[in-house]
C-alpha cells in the first residue's frame, strides 16, 4: 500500500525539479564564465547593421521565448566570417545563437 502511494509523489517531485532547472535566467547578474552549456536559441530578425571588422551584427529580432526576451534591436557577435554572406542589411533572416558570458553569438543564419 505504501509503495503505491509513493509512486505518484516521486513522479511529481522529479517533474517539478525539471521545471525548476529550466527557469528563465536573470540576465547579467550572475557570473557566467562558461558558454552556458551551449543552449541554442532561435529567432527571426531583420538585419539592421553589420560590422565585419568587429565581427558584429545588429539585429531587430522577434521575441525569444527560451530567453524570455521581448522583440528588440541589439548587437550580436558573429561566430564565423562566412555568415556575413547572409547578413545583409535590410534582409529578414532566421538565426540561431548561443550565450557566451554576457555576449550573444550568432552561430547559424538561414
Ligand atoms: Cu535581444
């Protein structure tokens, strides 16, 4: 009898701890020395400006659910120079990016 009632409880506890682990992170407050386990975020964006020498791009992006971000215009780093082929000012693109410390790095452009 005891075992039967314990099973749903264990299930509930493991599910709620999973949910906790995915809680949205507060930006910038905690020290982030590592590439936060390389979680890839995705969004659609319009390219506003490119800075090839600096390896940066300014994107007006749609909301990013995985980061709890609203739509905004911001600068990203660009991981590989060849991605600038697709980062043309005025163009609408789909991007994938990762957080690296306090920086956000575009890893893929579609
Ligand atoms: Cu943003």
